[in-house]
């Protein structure tokens, strides 16, 4: 949009009387693109800032692991220009002698007139471009975007009043907190009793969050394009409680029964820790506003690449071919 955008600090994000998130620092409604420089937590923070519709996010790696950040820091400028439609690659057959509006750039990177009118780019910004291969971006000359599902979560009191409301990108975790007793929860799916949880806790994960806490607790790894809700118990005190996958249109609800030995705690993307007293409940459903993240190639290539590079997915020494000599002997 051309103007400086300031993200609100966490202290500036509060809940109103209806439990809805409010941002007080800046109006971000006209943002064209979000660039995150950091790890996956930075993307989750950007998701929290936009509780409604979210502009496309260009995730640049700047943290330790970066499962959701396919772009390297040195590729950031070029990726931003391509994402905004401001970068043109000069054809090889152009000699460039009559092109005086390209800042006399000799490395094939041309700034369009639209960029010239809205951006001031230092000549030094392009140092080193001639030493690198052009950024491999998109698939078949198209930029691919993953629409990452989010949760719309509400906390209700025993009297049915709405206490808080949060938008979640990764997971909702209900656990026993600091209590020495097992968490006791009653879970429902579309108002049909699902199960009684007696465990350290339970995880409700999006496909994006399936490679986080849910995976560590034994849950399935789910492709980000699959519209599903993962339910994974944390150390259940029973052999028959396994991870489950539900369609995205269901409404899940957990409440602390009146005969529970202790209260429970709920966390939303690892934040907003809230104690659940007996009778309190948490409702979880799909948010109508997903998070669009820009892929380096496409959602399958980026996802599988992250699984292999970050988790060494299914890495094993390959079996050798059986030699014919050994068989004959």
C-alpha cells in the first residue's frame, strides 16, 4: 500500500466484552503483503494480528528451524519484488543499450515503472545479484499460495457467557496445568458425545499444526491442503485412545465436568494461558479466514522439502541389491 505499517505489540491486543480480539496500534486493512523475517512463531504472530482476512504472507527464514519459511534471507528483496509484481527478468536477447530506466542494471534484474514510482531502491541493494542464480520462484510461471486453515476458538463460562475468543493457526492444547491429577474432560463433536478424556491433556491441531506438538504426541502428519481437524491425546491413561482426524466443518467442544478432581488449562498457539474451572468449556471450529502463505514452488513441494530437511523424514540407509553370486552360492 506504500505506507509504513506498524504491528501492534501483544499488550495492545486485548479482548472486548464479546471476547473478540482488538488491535489498537495500526490499521492494517489495506496491506498488500506481509513479510515475516524469523521462524514459524513470527508467522503465528502475524496470524494473530489479523483475526479477520489476512493478506498474503511471504515467510523468510530468520529463525532456527523454519518449517514454514521456504525463502532464505538473501532472497528476500527479490522475492518481495516478484510477489508484488514489481520485478521483470530481462530477456537474454535484449542488449540493454536503449533501456535507461533500468538503473543500468547488468544482472538481468529490472525494476518496473510502477516500482520506480513507489519505492526508493539504493543501487547497493543489488550488489551480489550477479553472483547468484535467479530465484527459483513459483511453478509454471505462477505463484502458488497455501490457504492455511485456522481455528475460531471460544471460551465459555459455566453460565454460558463468552469469556474470550482467539484465532489459532497451529493448535489448541487443553492440559492439566500444574495439577498433579489427570485432566478430566468431556469432549463433544457436533453436540454428540465423543469421549471422556483422562490424560495429561488433549491437542486440537490444524493441518499446519500437525507437524508441531500433535506430531510429537504421536498424531498424524497431514498435508496443509487437507481440510481437517486433528485430535491427539497427550499421554492418555488408556490403551484405546488414539489420534483422530475430523472434517473441517465439525464443531468440537470440551468442558471440565463438575466431578473433575482439578481445574484444567487451555493454550492457544502456546499463548493466552487460561484456567478452566469446573463447568467452563472451549469451543473449536474452522475459521472463515485462512492464512495465505506464499510458496517457493507449490504447497506439496515446499511441505515435503521441509519434512525432509527439518525432520529427516523416513531417512534410512538404502538396502543393497542382492548380488547374483550370493544367490547362486
